[in-house]
């Protein structure tokens, strides 16, 4: 069953549908793999073994009758703990929800299950998803499968670690400043941040009632292979008539994208934030791979990116929004990474706050003007591979957040794929950012990089 554990989600579901393997066998194999690697990783924080096995048996029974439960019939998956999952403890990493069991699934989870996916359990996240490392006061720290002394990133770090290790073929991450893309890059897997307004946030700890910062957060799939992102994102996309920001935009098919017609800009540095040689080499390798497939590729960078307001909106209210989230959860004891949002920050006066909103709109307009020349941008996820635990909170690393948070402000879609390996044996991911609503372009370009440079590689765990 090792081949199944490290296969693509698409291959797994096709093997089940073609009766080469049963859903029960697949679920049992993944549960065994979780039992094997999770003591080292602490990636899966709540298992739904009995329910998953029961659902797998029902899927096999349906298959025996010639019936299907959906596109994902029998496919196992995990779910980031910031999403509500019916009948399962769903904490969002915050103490006030330590025993919270929702009565219904988050919209994205419900859509996956409605197509036959089977939830194995919940994966770890920092409190309220508000950190680029994965640690909280309930479940503790998650480790990177390529080096246990390193972080898997955050906030979807549990998802990244267990997918990379073969314990789950797919998970649903979320991204407010890079929380799909950073763990995907640090763990050497693939991840998609869809366009803001594509996937409902209903049932997520950071939902759709957040005023000025609402558009920052998106829900996106994470998997070992790009083809799995292509399979999942149409399932979770589209209005649910609850999240008011979701737009019924048509979905493009990555298979229909003509790489030879695409114009791609690439860069490795942002202002005084310079990437070291090994990151530059990987970006250039990815650029060469795209050029070899016929894309027009040019070194260029939007000048506005050096003036990115970043995630300043998250603290502009002096932490009032975060405090409301904590109050809603009933949390009194918080992790230090969340306390930095609510302690020692002062709210901006109204005139400065509205000026910040105007600044962000000007920034988004300038960035959009740059994309008139290009179909996509290739750049690092971070100018370094996975850091030792705790390092990302240091001031010298925080500035690098602009490599991802910039594209939360613009709302553009982006796909991360592994494109190289560091001198320490750690994955190096690159991100391919496309124009708004062009997930198909980001996915098509990522597929070229994956095919040319190898993509995901199993860790020695």
C-alpha cells in the first residue's frame, strides 16, 4: 500500500473507482501511516478513525452496487483545524474552543464530503491561524518532516507536514498572509491560494464578517501534486449564499492554457530583502523551465511591491478585531503569537485608518497596472527554506512576509510547487501568481515547473 500512500489524490480516487483497491484499504493504510509518523510530527491533532472506516465501508458497498458517492468517491483527506467539521472537535487552535464540536461542516468541507471524500481527522494550526509557524496552547508544536528541528510553516503547517509524509493526500488550508503557500513551500508540496472571492469562508475561524480585512483570507487546497489542486478547487468554489464576498465567476481549465502564449515576470528580491544564491538558482531554474516550454519570461518586478502595506490592516484597529475573535471563542489564555496582535498595539486614528485604506487601494491599482504586461509572476515563497522553530518571529525574518502577503492584498491567485532542494536537504518551493480569477494559469505554469524540476519528494520519516 506504500504506492497508494505516495500517489496523487487523483490516482487514488481513480484506483478506488476502477476497483483496483477498496476505499477501506485506502483509509486503513492512511490511518496506519498517521499512527507511524504523527508521534514525530504532531501534525494530526484529532482523529476520526471509526467514522472514516465506517464511511469507507459504505463507499465500498455503494461501489459494489454500481453506485458512486461523487467525484471523490472514497478519497481520504484531512481538514485544517480552523475549519468546522461536523461531529469533530474543531478548536481553531484557541483554548476557548478546546472542546467545541460543531453541528455542521464548513462549506468547503461539506462540499468535499458531498463528493465522496472521507475525513480522517483535523490538522494542527496556530491560534486563530495567526502565525507563520504551527504551535498552540492546546496541541503544541508541529514539526517539519524533512527536519524535525524546523518549522513546517503556518498556519496550515499540520496539513503541510502530514501531506508531505504520506498520511493524507489532500487537505483544506487557508491563507490570510501566506498560510497555504508558506507551509506548501516549507514542506515541499503543492498549494493553491485562490482568488479572493472564489471559495466561501463559511465555517472557518476567520470567517466573512471581518470588515476591512475580510478580503485577505481565502480557502485553498493543499496536496502533493498540482493535478490534485486542479481536481479539488472547482469542487470547493462558488457561492454558498452565506459568504457575501463570493463571486460566481467561471472556472478556467489548466489543460486549455497555452503556455506559449503566456508572459511571465520573475524576481528574487524585494527592496532590501535579498534571496541567497540557492533560492535565486531555484527561481532561475523554474524560469528556464517555463521558457523551454515556450513562455515569454523576463526578469521584472512591480515597483509598487516595495511599498506594500503588507498585513498592516491586521493591527490598524489596535487588535480590536482579534479581541472580538477571542471573545467569540471564549478564550482567556492566548498564545504569545496572538498576544502580539492585542497587546502593545494602538489603533490608528480614523483619519489615518482611512488613509491606510486609500493607500491599499492605490497599491492594488499599481500592481494591477503591472499585470497588464504579464499573465503571471514567478517569485520565492520566502527567501529561505524552512526555519528552525521560533525563528520566523524574529524581526529580521518578518519583513520577508511581503513575498506572500502582497498577494493577499491584491487578492490574486497563486500556486506553490517544489522546485528545488536546499543545501540542508530542505524543500524549496516557488510561487506562481496569476491575474485575478486565473487559477488555471497559475496551475498550468506550476504543472510545467513540477514536471521539469521534479516537484514533491518523500521525506525520510
